């Protein structure tokens, strides 16, 4: 018990360190010489609902707060999935010169986009937040389970032996000796566990490792199953744009110079100037397309849409360099690619976005609405107005399964998406729709009415977007982004597999992409049969698949999220019993909720 008490003491020290961090809160009633509110520093444990907290770059958010003011608009999202935030913000005031006649309050919606969640980190600039939830009411704590005291299998086995042995010995002396021996064994085991924990924390090959529970280190030698996410675990979460498909033309990694050439022509750069910008030779097919003006305009449309449809913010560092901040590395990779072909993101805030063109001029766009990516919608959209022409456009990108229903009918999207997935690329479909000013004003009025509802807000907002915007989008192109594998991931998984550990990979990718990654990471043994299960609809289909897997227990199972949920709902015990005997399982198209369960 002393060892467990020491573990609790160390955890308490870490909690006290986090709770004692100082934060600046504003005192609106007290102003300095520049008529600005004074601030005072308080520890995070003393923050209360209603406090206004001033945060600086790279500072941890201490509580759930509504964002009131920011010099920049980025905050990294937490890893644990969070629920929606629904509220309204009413602005009250008196009309000037009319006595005390009150104005009608202006009501604005508050959503999760207006909230800084506890334990996130401010990525850039500074911000002022209004505390709405603290302590156990924060989303981070509410989404944290409270596990019981952890006990290893070895402890349970020793306890059973200690209870059974004295009953089998007749003489009291022998019983006392047996009990004493078991007590000695427990003491030695606890000392051994402490020794193991100490060496784990001081191992030079795994620096900064913290053993939070010193009663379990021996369990590392009894691991049977390894559950792993793909992105950021088996892969580096460092994305690189590898392919762009536009229906009649496809550009690979080695032919991106041709994209830059076509884009330069579309923006009025002469062919001679464009040729100087390129470093590789053109093929005959590419040379034949030089004079095709329509191809240049199509390339311009898709690259411009990719440079606009995102949540990326350029941040200038102290040394003058510029980095891109975003919650998704896919978006950063695409924006870096648009920069490499000649269209550079130079400025971004909540209302404006500037791009530098190949000829050095600046395109400025007004951001009218943003529809962020969620795991449920699998897409993100943006409505922008070109400040030069006044043209309003709705741009959207997302997974092929949802975008196929939104874009105009075509005969190539499904096939090319499958081709890229088999190459292990993450795919995004890009679409565009021009909107008249009248149609946009009608949409904005309906969207605002839906956004201030307190009941069924998200459903109402999504219905308005689907009805007014997400219809008959022009299909511009399909992008393929590569996520590089972690160093030494292949020999690591091969060693684990050879040690008899069964590996499960959980990912949101398509089955073809997940299969490709499973093979390239050596999660699947050479020549091992891979059985794909997808789009199951009926109990009979599920039963047939289970019977096949029972007879083929040495295969790797690749199953999509929809089929997995159906199996768990209909034949939970049978499916788990069979799946746990397989050497490898890949669960693809999984939602965050399914991964957590």
C-alpha cells in the first residue's frame, strides 16, 4: 500500500504543478494610464466562472472559455473528441439621443468555434477568454473516465495461491511457514516492480518516460494485443501532396512543374517567364497541351480553390520565417503545395484571406462563411467573395463518400479514388459553385435564423447548407496526399508480430488505403491472405463472413466501420471470439467514437 500511496503522491504533485500555473485576469473596473484594463496574476485553481483571462502564445488554456478577442485565430484542438457548444450572445445598449429607450438586442450564435477548450494550447498571438466552465465541469474532465485501482494479473494469481495453499497444508506450523513465504514473495515482487519502474524512467533509449502506476510494469511482458491508430502512430503525420487528378488530366509528383506552368499562363505570365521558373523537362504530351487555354483555366480553378478552402493561418516566427498553423496536417500539405506551384497564402484572419499570384500581384478575398470539417460531415466548406470582381463562390472539399453525392454526375471519380487509395494516398474531392448575391443573402438570413436556435441547432444549420449550397457543385479535381511512415516502423511491427502479439490498426481511411498501409508497415506477413469485409447490410451476410473467418484463422481481417458496428450489434460475442484469434485486424472508416469504444 505504501507504493500505491507514493504513486498517488507523485500524481498529486503533478496536479498541483498544473493547478498552480499563473494566469492574467482582467479587472474591467480598473484602468491604467492608457485606459486599458489592469491585470492581476492568479493560479489556475482560483479561476472562477465569469473571469476574463488573457492568454499568450503557447500558453495552456486553463478552463473552457468563450473567445472574446484574439490577435490571431488559431487554437489546437484537443485529441479527445468534444461535444458541441450551443449558446447565444446578446448585445444590449441604449440608442443615442433618445433618452433611455432600449435598442432591440442583437443576438449572435455561439458554437464550438467560439470556445477555447481546457488543456488546449494557443497556437499564435494572444487572446482574451470569458470563463464558462471550470474544474469537473470542463469538457476535458467530463470526457475522462475514472478507472479503478489497477491490479496486474500476476498480483491476482499470487493472491489466489496465497489463499489456497494454507488450506491444503494440515499442520499449523507448515501453514504459518507457507503464509510467511507468500508474504516474503509479495514483498520481493513489489521491490522488483519498483526496480523495473525506476529503470524504465531512466532508460536512455526512451527519455522522458513517466511510470504513472508502478504496480504494472511486469504486464509489459504479457501483452497479447496491440491496438494502434494509424495517423501519427504508424505514420509521422507529415503530409506531402503527391497527385492531382482533374478527370481528363492527371499530375503526379514528378510533373507538378507542369501545374505551375499552366497556372502561370492562367495568371498572365508569358511562356518564356514560366519556363524559367521550372527545373525539369516536359514530356511531349505536356508540351502539346501548352496552347490549351481551357486547361490553364481548369488548373487555375482547382489550385485557387485549394488555396482558399482550408483553415490554415500563416504565422511569422521570431526569426522572420513563415510557418502554417492548422488543426489538420492534410490542409498544411495542400497549402504548401499551392505555394510550390505559385499561389502563396500570405495573410489570413477571420474575415479576409490574401494570396500572392505567380506574377507577384495579390488576390484578396472576403471570408463570408466557414463550415468546419467534422468527423460526422467528413467535409469542410467556405464561402468567399473576390474583392476585385465581387464574385461569390462556395468551395468545398471532403471525402469521396460524401462529395460524390454533392458534385455533378461524372464517370471517373470513383475509379480514380480507388486507384489513389490502392497507392496508400489520402484522397480529397474538391468542388465549386458560384452564387449570386441575391441567393447568398437568402442563404445568410436562413442560416442565421437556424444558428440562433437553442434546440436542434446543428440539424437546422446543416439542412440550410444542404438546401442552399450543397447541390450540383462543379467537380474540380481529386487530390492525393501521402503520409510518411514512421522510422523503423516496419522492423518494429515485424518483431512484435513474430513475438506472437496480435496487432489491430484503427483508421478512418478507405479500405484500399488501409490495406496498402498494412502491407507497407509489415503489419501483414508476407504472402498472408487479406480478407476484406465491407458494406454488410443483413444478418445473413454477417453470419457468412463469421463462418469464413472461423475456417481461416490465419488471415488478416480488413473491416469497415459500418460492417464492424453491424457485427457488434448482431453477433457481438461470436465476432469478438473469432476476431481476437486472428493475427491482425484492420478497422477502417472508423469514427472517433468507434475508436474510443
